[in-house]
């Protein structure tokens, strides 16, 4: 499908800067820009940069460079012109008004990338990688997004889908024409092909946790009893005063969240209320939220005031922490005040620190990195990294499992076709319009 209208949007942040870019895409892109630009846009070859001026009638607005891209050799697959202006929000808005007055429409969020998808320039996994690259905060996130943009997931999905399509075609021919000699289509051949595809889809599903960590970060809950030093530890790991620290118990009532990068991986830290029987309604809500955060975390930093022996309340907190699914580090704090002997069975690691002075902080960061598997995270974009992709792969795997267990060829074929559809939804071959619209609605305007 090729769009009949032409859209325009400011593709750089709308704030004062050295440069600002307005992108125009569609069949009339060059003629529309030509109405307000002094250079020969409509005659320019693709890949040409033209110097000139934007005018509103007789009023000179800005000295600009217009870069021309001819269909299909552009980001969207359409004729595209990108106007590089000086980065005044006022000027950029003025240029946009002129373009709309000449026949362009303001682009919706993500519309340029949606047009690229519709015009066959990229599949949905590559489109999602574009959004990931824009939102990347770490080197690993950026590398993974670039890998996805180059087809890291597509390259794993498409061979599976192609093999299943070939198998389904053979099975359909056999069912429709049972008297013909359909070579190499024994039950064993069908099962082997299905099991091979099943193993590959299951491997993709199993990689989701790594992909989620790359994309969203490791969820870390800093938890413990009141006055164990949780907020001080939070500030130490961040390298700034993010959480309020006082000598009073119960200072932290709500979850305080911030992030830090360790070994190239984003760790999302949550400083939580001290676990104890609450003395007020506000504190009770804070303690409840701390418990919810503990249960949702990938990694728990369980902080103890290790200058004193474990109390019954500490042991009760330990039992609550050990019941959580995340990996757990016992952080034995207040090294500067002396250290009692602690036995911490059930924890994945323990580190002695002084959050106030910084002793043991690097050892703690190493333990966090090791338990999060930072050294084993792929950077080639070959792992699925969002819930939509995961659900597609799981649906395909479930259908293939039924096909592997099934006996009747008709039922097997139906399950194989469902797996093909699920994998097609992942890459966009068979995704519904609602899914496509939802994906691109999350993009910024101008991309």
C-alpha cells in the first residue's frame, strides 16, 4: 500500500538548538517543499543536498539545507525531503504551518516508520528496534537495538516460518489429493519438522528474560528493616542524594526509584519502606508497596544493620525475602560500626559494606552484575525483548506442541497454520491493523 497523502513533522526536539529538522514524506513531498524553498527541489536527484531559503511569500524565514530522497530509496519508501533549519522552535513551527498550507498533513506519532513498514522497508521487529534505539540509555541497549534493526530477530523467525509454510503446503496437497504421490511426507517427516521448529521457538521464548533485561533493565528492590541503611545504600549506588536519609525510623514511606548503569546494563533501583508493623496508615501503605516491589524484583538487595546480632524481626524479614522469586544479595551494612557474626543461608550472595563511607560498594556492584548475568547478555539484537513478541512466540510454540502430539493430519495442519500465523504476527506478515496501530502509536512524532 502506498499512501496518497503527504505528511510533515518536526523530527528533532522542539527546543532551542543549533539545528532543527522538518521531515516531509509522500507523493507530493517535493512539490510541496518546492513551493516554499528557493532551490530546484523537484528536479533534484535522490541523495542531493540543496542550499537555499525558506520564504513565506516575500518574507525570508530561514537559510536552510534541503536533502532529497527519491522513492523507493528513502526511509519511508516514498519521496522524502528533510529541511535542516536553524533550531528555533518558532521557525520550525512556522515552516510546519507553511507546509500544511501547501497541502501537507501533520504526521501522527510514528507515521514515518509506519509508512516504512507498510511500504516494505522494514518488518515489525525492525520497527520496534527503531523505537528501542531512540530510547536507548546504555551501550548494550543501543547495540542490541542496532542488531534488531539489521534483522536479528527476523533472521531467526523467518527460516522457521518458511519451513512451516513449506510443510503446510505439502500437507494440504496430501489431504486434498491423497491418491497422488507426495514425496517425503511420512508422519515421521512431519513430526521431525514440527519438533525442529518447536525447539527453535522455545529457544526464542527462553531468551525473553535476557531481552527484557537489555531493553528495560534489571529491577532491583532495596529492602530491609527500618534504619538498616537502605536509603544511604541507594544514594551510594547512584552517586547522588536521591533518597532522604535521617536517623528517624520510617523516613521512607513510598517507593523511591532511579537507575544506574553497571557493566553496561541498566539497573532500576527502588528504595522501599522499612519492613515492620506499621504505626500509621501512611506507613502501612508504604510497607505494602515494599512487599509488592520485593515480589516483582529481579534482584533483591536485603540490607541488614550488621553492627548488631540478628533479631526476631530480622529473621521474619529474611523469611519474607526468601519467599520472593528474584535473586538475593544479603547486604551486611554498617561495617564502620563493627560487624556481628552473620549466617545467611538461602541468599545467592552476601557483601559486607559501609554505605555511609563507601566500603564494599564496588564489591556489591560486582555481585549485582554477576547475579544479573551482565556478562552473558547478547548484543546482536537476536533475542525477543517485549511482551508482544513473547506472546507471539509462545502461541507458536503451543500450537507446534499440539501438532507434535497430534495424530490426525487435519488437526496437525490446523495447528501448524496457527504457528505460521503467530510467527507472521511477530514480524508483521499477518499482524492485525489494531496491533500495527498500537505499536506505532508509541513512537514520537517525527519518526
